[in-house]
């Protein structure tokens, strides 16, 4: 039987699998390949490695576009002429790629746009359209504006917030189906039948075998996440400055994640280790006193939390990342701390009697195995797409 042809558009090549959107697409493509014949169109500011090309070509026909910083700067300069298109969308919209997609669409059954930033490529196409929104970008902008922390991201948000909010509504209304990770965000749009909740997945290897804990981190609190993103950088700065001084000096804070900027490296001290990228961080997550996600901004699901829970890490979260863990509860699969005092108190209790929290570790791992596999996510994506196709 001939497979339906799916045109898959993403704003960054899904290799290497570093960062939320690339990680998701890295694991999602093999799942979609089971049902669809995939044509992958992606762009990047970096050349695609031989290993990356080989991986992506295993899962479909690849069209890769290497765009320079000058190309992206040109899209920023063109933004006023493209209004009311949001800047977030204009940045990734290239006319030569749009023309290629238009031609490819003539021979495909559906188009799948990864993130709101690629939706502009599909608006005028006469085939079923799907947008994997992942997170509510307008909500993220609102959080940045409320923080009032002067940064390029704040200026960006001030310029783009009203445009992105209207654009998200337009996409939800005009596309056949859109996908979100956070159940709280479903209510923000007046189109419930056009929205599907998707459970994020984790690296399948983490679910297949138990991870041995590293005793090196038994007196450490660990943060895992790509460090060149504002939510992650803000979180670790907040923890180092507001929580660490409140807990025992015998407890260390370990920051694991690619691309730590100078502001994060400057946190290093006798109590703070900034490790950067670590090939296998999972023994540290399993062996740590606790894994923290003290997010101050950002409302989407946190890969770092899912992976830590998958290996049996004991997670302490602010309420925001906990919202995306549907059916999980404070005190059962993780612990919630709302401010620096609660974080400090919780960490001290764990340090005093770590064995009393082993049950949470076990329940957390079981929860991830049952709810956050890529196989389950792929099944939901596939059904939603097939429901809108009319193929003989």
C-alpha cells in the first residue's frame, strides 16, 4: 500500500538533537516514517554535517538550506514590509524556500509545519495543513514583558507580542489541526476541535534500561538544559543567587548543558560547577540529591524534567514546568517549590533523609514510561493527520 506523502518543514535541522525542537524532531521523524513517505525541508545558520545528512536521509527525501547570518539579518530588515507577519515568523521566511515548498506541495498529501515560525510556508497551499506549535509563543512573550528584565529578548517581545498573538489565532483557525504540549494552553484558543494535546517524549534508551547512579553527585543539586536560552540561563542564575546561599555549604550546584554563555560561566565557584555539554549526563541525574527546574520564565514542557524523571531522578520544579506533566502530582512524581525558601527547605529535607524520597523516584520513572514515549506521541500525531486526509 502506498504511503501518504508528508511535507515536513522545520526551522532548524533535527541534528544534532540539542535543544527542544531539534530533539523532538530527531525522535519524531522515525515514528512518522512508519506511516508516511516524508520529504524534509529544513534550514540552518550552520552547515549540515555528514552525520546529520546521513541521519535525516534515512527518514525521507531531504532539502537542506544553509542560510548565513546575513540572510537572517535580511529577513529582519524586511519585517516592516511583511507586517502583520510576526518578526518570529519573518526571521525564518525565505522566498526561495517558499517557492521550493510550493512546488513540492503539488505532489504531497499534507504539510506539517514545525513551530509557529514555519507556518507562513503553508498558508496558501491547497493541501491539509498541520502546525506543531509546541509552546504558546505569545504566552512566553507576555512572561518576558512581566519580568521587565532588560535584555534583547525583552525588546524583541515588546516589538512582536501583539503580532504573534494574532498570528497564532490565525494559524489555529486556518490550519486543519495544531498541536500543543501544555494542557493549560488549549483554553487560550477558541477552536478546541482544531487542537490536539501531544505528550512530549524522551530518549528511548532511557526507558529501555535502568541508569546506574553516579555517587560523585550524591551531595549535588543538578540542573540540565541547553544554556544559551533565556529561560534556562535565568533559572540557574536565580537558583545560584537566591537558593544556594540558603542551604548547607556541603551541597553543591552543578550546571550541565551545552553553550553556557559568559554570564553562566561567571557563576562558577567552590560550590557551583559549570560543566557545559556532557555526553552522558544521566548517571549524574540519577545520582544527584535532586534535579531542579527553577524556571522563572517559559511555560512549555521541559525536556530536562522528563529525562531526569525517566532515569529516576528526584525533581524539584516551579509550578510552570509541572503544568505540562498531565496527570502527575506534587509529592507523587515530583516536588513543587514556589520560591527560594521552599526550594531551600525541600533540599534540606532530602539531604537529611534521601531514602525517604526513593518512592517518588520510582513512581516518576514509571510515569514517564507510561505517558512520555515517542511511540505514544507519534501515534497521536499520525492519527490526527490521517483523520484529515482523503486518500483513496
